[in-house]
């Protein structure tokens, strides 16, 4: 009975160690084999592109089916599950049953070959099959009984750990520190909870199957709903503030006994290619960050073994090198602590490398209602608050800019500074808003009597040089000694009095535009300030005749390029946009075309119209979003798309039309009511209703003197 005893010990350890059907070491091997198979499959020519492959093979049901296949290699059962899942994710309009069979058969060939290369996994499979065949009913009963004892003992042991007085005391101290720190920052008082929806086509399963519309959730509701969630959003959309607010809310809920999940907020902006991180797993970085929050290694281990919500902020800030693979290290950490809940923030386009099943959500822009709430929570002067809201809601271009939380925050600071001055309360250009905000930083220093040593132009030139260097290196921080070298040129500029680089950096720290943490210097206030100053240099290079097109197809340079386009004058902007069009960067061009001529806009709209005929749904939807950004010039193309056979594309067109149309477009919408297409008619009716409702809300009632006197 040696075999039975071994099997029992094997199975008991299996449940005791990880509560999974595959032991930890086998699970690691399984994961390695699975990801190798996916990578090998991605290199083969098939009808799926890279994003589609990654999406499908990281669906939870697909991963479970492959894991079952390793336990019991019944290809027919596994194939049935995968086929069903395949058509849950992808449309039958794009793939036939034969396509799916061919794709999945190819994958089985690859994964079987990978299993053969791993003796440990192959031997485990043989052992498991032998165990299934040889065990008697009596032995199985005995095994189950002993497993129950092991599990009960494990639960009791875990309970004892959780009740440990030192741990509870340490945990309470840590959570109260979160409340104290965030309370001082006022995040619980001023935060306006954002809404989020899924990104298409990455996560199709969030869709409301009854009306085929994307479902929308408040962020906290979504975090409670999903165990593994990516919160995606453009620059300034509120990702960091949202994660910090979640950290506060979850800490408060735990202390009040409303939740069992302990939050752990980890910023990723300092997870860089240092020797201490290159050689160690991601655990080392988490331990370092936790220690800075007053959490001991022992307490951290207990937290990670229990119910924890890990908030990883800034996945897009990671910079892989030839010897440093942060994405892989974080993916391994997520696998190792699979019992924890994870929320990851990232800009779009950077999270596809996460090797785990995550739901993907996108932060929505602020609605008119939330813009009002946001302003009221930050401006105590009601007259100024109402003036600012009135200015925003009457200017569609300004409202589109200030629907972004970071931009609205900057606008509020500028408005509060400008309220007693002549001239406009706010500029209507994003880069001008940044310029005005930076002016308020200098002004505040003067008001506080903390005068700066360097000239303002000298400081801004130094920031431009420093941030452009960091941007070129795909980094958001550098050593202090390197920063000194980057600003040396400006410190020795003969147009100004000579001043040391150390003094210039000290001025930048006082302003808050740079931060210093030990021996490192990083961006201050927000990452977008690095991109703003880097854009100043990019604009200078373009105007000097340099070819800057290599910045157009680099995802980390997108915001820099957009900022630069806003800084260019009317004589240069058309040439700048044309250079993007010539590189087929149409979606980026649509974000830079605001100040371009009508001729350039029409040219871009025509090219985007061709993209709508693409066989790929993502291209179609991105083209519609691009037309929405361009605005009125592309309105006729968007109206035509309302009759597209793809429901997702039609829905995107309807949403775009709703954002483009104002009272000036009532005639076009009324003409659309005569269409034979039911969807077009319903869309036109809904938009007209919203326009009428908005117009009625602007009417002032009972404003006559006779009413005011009663």
C-alpha cells in the first residue's frame, strides 16, 4: 500500500498548501507550459491577431478547461468547452466553426508538445492517471476523511494566526495610518466617485446581453464585483486618485467590520531596473513599500496569505530592459498570491502583458453633474463656483477638455488665481491651461515670501531639458546626480546669471514640479507635467526642421505629441498633422487636429471613413472615436455608420453622434427621423430629446421683479 500512502500524502499536501487541484510546483510548471504554448501559438500564422489570442487564452473558463485537460486528457470534453467559450468571446460573423476547430486543434498540438518537454508535468499526469485507475472506493473514502482533518487543522491554524494579538495590533495601526494620511489630504471629502465601463473588444463578457450595451458601474461597485480588475484611463482620468480613495474606503470598511479585505496600495513609479529589483522577484519591491508604510515582513506575509486587496498603481510606468522584466515579475506575483484581489491602474495599451485573467474597465469622462459636484467640493466661494460652471457648460470645447478630472483640477486652481484679475477666467486650450497653472505655482511662492533663486525662464528651460531626457529613456525618474547633469546647460546659460544646478533643482522642488525621494528625482504633481515640458522640446525640434516622426508610433509619447500640437501655431499645425497622416497614424492625428485647417480635417475624415470598412471591429470603433474627436467635419460619415451591420459599431456611432451634435444640428437630426433604418431613427430621436432637455434647462423662470418682491 505504499502507493496509496504516497497518493494520500500527495493529495493532502496539495489541498493543505494551496487549496488547488494542482500542487504549487506543478502549477508553476503548468503555468510556464501554458504561457509557452500561447507564445508559440502567437508566432504561427492563424486568423487570430495577438490581442485576440491573449484575450481568449486568458479567459477564466479557458484556463480552467486546459487545467482539467492536464488532469484528465480528454480532448473531446476540453474542445467542447473551448468551442463554446470561443464563440462567447468572438462573433460567428468573423469566425466559422471550421475556423475555430482549426485554431484549437493547432493549439492542442503545441501544448501537447510542450508537455512532453516537461518531464515533471508528464510524470504528474501519469501518476494521476494511475491513481484514478488503481484506487478502491475504500481508499478514496479514507483519503477524503484524512483530507478533511488536514483542512480543518489548516483552518484552525489560520484562525489562530488571524487572532494573534500582535498581528491585529499592527494591522490596526497600519489601517488607521491610512485614514490619518488620506484624511489630511482630504481625499474622502473632495473625491468624486467616477464611473467605469468595459473596453471593447478586450472584455466582451461585461456586456448587457438584453440590450447589447456596455454596462456602466460606479468604481467601488466594480471593485467589489471583480476579483481581478484593471482600471484603465487616459492621462489625468483619475486613476491614481481613484486607487488612493479605494485604499481609504477599504481601510475604513475593514476597521468598521464591514469588510474582511485589507488594502495594500503600491505605487509602481519607482519599480525600476536597479540591481536589488533585477535579481529579486516583485515580492522584494512590495516588502520595501510595505515597510515604508510601517508593515513588518511577518505582518505582510500574513496579510498576503489572507484576504487582501492589492492596489497596483501605474502599470504603464514600468520600463523593461534587457535584464529587467517587471511585467513578468508582477504576473508571477499575482499567480503566487492568487487568493488576493488585485486592482491595477494603467493607461490603455500597456496592460496586455499581464499573464492572468483580468476584467478590463475604462474610467468614463466626468458628466455635467459630476463636473458640478467636483467644483462644489473644491471651491467654497459659491459665486466663483457658479461662474466657473457657467463658463464650462456654455463652451463645448472647454467642457470636452475639463471632463478630465486632472484638467478640471488644474482649471479650478487657475480660476481661483484669476478671479480678481482682468481678462478671461480660463484659457480654452489644454497647454495654455498648464502654462497658467505653472504661473500660479510661481505666484504662490512669491505670496508666501519664499523667493526662488533662479529666473523663471531658466527654471523652465531646465525642466524642459530634464523631462525630455527622461521621456527619451522611457523613464519617469533618475538619480539625483543624473538630474544635475541634465540641468547643467541651463544653469550656465549666458543669458542669465550663473547659478549651480543644485540650486535650480532646489527651486523645482519648492515649486512641486519635481520630487526628490532619497537619491532619486521624479516628476511632481502629475506625470503629465513631464509630458508637457517634453512637448516644448519636441515642438522646438519640429520647428527647427528635425524629423520627429519616430515619436508618433511610440505609445509613451502620445501625450507629448498631443501637447506639442496644441503649442504649434496655425502655420505649422497642418504640416505636423500631415506628417502623422503620412505615417498612417490616423487615430493619433485625430487627437491633434483641433487647431488644423478645415482642409486637413476633411482629408483625415476621408481616410478614417475608409478604415470603417476594415475587417477588424477594433479599427472600426477607433475610427468612429476619431471622427467624434474631429467633430462636425465628420458628422455625415458617423450618420452613415448608424446603418452598419455590426451592432457594436452602430452603438459606437450613436454615442459619437450624441457627443458631436448640438442645437445647431437639429435640421440634420430631423432629416434622420425620416430614415427607413429603425436604429437611425431611434438614435436621432434620443439625441433630439437630450438637446431639447438641455435647452429647456437653460430657461430662467420667475426672474421678473414682481416675483422677486413677493
